[in-house]
C-alpha cells in the first residue's frame, strides 16, 4: 500500500527534480513553460497541496519528454 506524500516530501521532490531538469539544454523551452505554469498554479489554486501536485505533474511531463527523446533521466 502506498502512502500519501507530505507537503515536505513533495517540496523536496520538486526541488530535486527542478535542479536536475534545469540542467538539460534540450528541455530549456519546456522548463521555461514549466516556470510560467508554476506561476499560474500559485495564482489559480488555493490549496498548497494542489499547487505542489500540479508542479510535480508538470515536472513528470518534462521527465517523460526527455526520456522519450533519449536523455538519461536516472539522476532525477
């Protein structure tokens, strides 16, 4: 049975993933879009957990795109 991550765990995962994916030159356009989306999430969503889960989902999209284009994302 999986546990529900805390907001602290979500923030830690997001920080780690942001640091990793920010380094991929080939994902810079996606990361720029991600940063704009984060602003929207923070404006549009009232609940911190919803904001964090939305950011995490957007980062997973970047991870998927990188993997689909042959990048090694094992560090993220």
